[in-house]
C-alpha cells in the first residue's frame, strides 16, 4: 500500500518521463498475468518502458506534463486497468512490435476471441468416447480413424469479438488449442500533440501498400493525361511521345534516322504482299 508521502514522488517521476520521451501511450493490463507483463517488459528493454500505477496518479502525472494536448490521453483511461508506456519509437512502430509479440494462451469461458477461431480438418489425439459428444456439441463433424477421433471438416467455431462459451472452452482444452492472445492492449499513443487510437494504429500493411501503389499510378496517369509533367512521369511521357511519333512516321512514310528501320521493314512487307498479289 502506498504511503501518502510517496504519491507526489511517483507523480513527479511519471511526469518527468512523459516530458522525456517522444511517444507516450496508455495500455490496458486487465487480466494480464504478472509473468507475462514481465516478459513484455524484458522484450521492450532498450526500446520502451512500462510503468504500472494507480489511475489517479497516472492522470495527475499527465496533467502536470508540459506537452501540447497530452491531457487527451486521460480520456483513454476510462474503466480500464491502465499502465503507461514510454518510448522514442514512433507510435506505429511500437504498436506493431507489441501486436507481433503477443503470446498464445488457453481460452476460458467469457474470453473474447481476438480473431476468427478455426478448428482444422484432421486427426486428433483423442480416443473415441465422451469427447465425440463434446466436439459435436459445438458443431464439429467427426469420424474415427486409426482408433482416434478425427475432425471431418474444418469449421470456424468463433468469430472475432464473440465470447468463448463453456462448451468451446472445453473443446479447446481437449484439443490442446491456445486460441487466445496475451499482450498489451494499446488504447492509444501520443506523439507531437496527436493521439493515435488503436483503430488508426492497427494498419493492414499489405492493403496500405496496395492503396499507395494505386494512388501513385493514378497520380502519374493524371499527370500524363493533363500534360502536367513531374520527375515521376516525364520518362513515361517521353517514351509515349516517341512511340506515337514512330507510329505517325510509319503511316506517313516520314524518313527519320530513328524510324528508318521500321519504315524499311514496312516497305519490304508491303512489297512481298504486292509480289504475291501480282503472281
């Protein structure tokens, strides 16, 4: 239990760290086992620091900071069990690192699925018996192969955001599946006066790159069509103009050293056609 005279010291230390680091975040550590939190802290060594404290002390530390608009972080605390993360990485990098370093864990009744949970087709280590009824109770089709239960057809037993039922928790345990993820739940990260919430930080990189490439190609096409040339489109424009000039030269029999070979080939082909026609 904290003594009254310890609280100002903790608040000052947190506030000093807020002013020291470029990016500050609020994470939810509800149901986070101490052992897992320690592992995460170890993985972040040299990259970020995590401090766990009372809500009131975290809020007071944020209020004392001199950073622009950082008070908006307080709105993210809500009814969560907050901890505060300090880093000089940009928010997107640290969010990606934390997301990729979640560890699998067993599912308990009431847990929320972090993603669609699929039980694949194939053999299990379970002998025939009561387990068949348990598997079928959650909609799985089963057979017996080589004296063991086998899943006859792949099935998505839980959609992202749905809660684990008692029956599903039992099935995951029977199949030794660990479909849950233990990690820091990032509520938001602050940098340079901007709060980046989880829905903004959680980028689908493949989709982002696809959108970026599409946007670049669209901009280059617009540049070419309206005749507004840039360093990205000038080479394409020259190549296009050269090809159009070559086509005109071939049609109009314009003799230029760049196109003479094309015109000679065209003339030879026309001569062969005429020769065949005369015969």
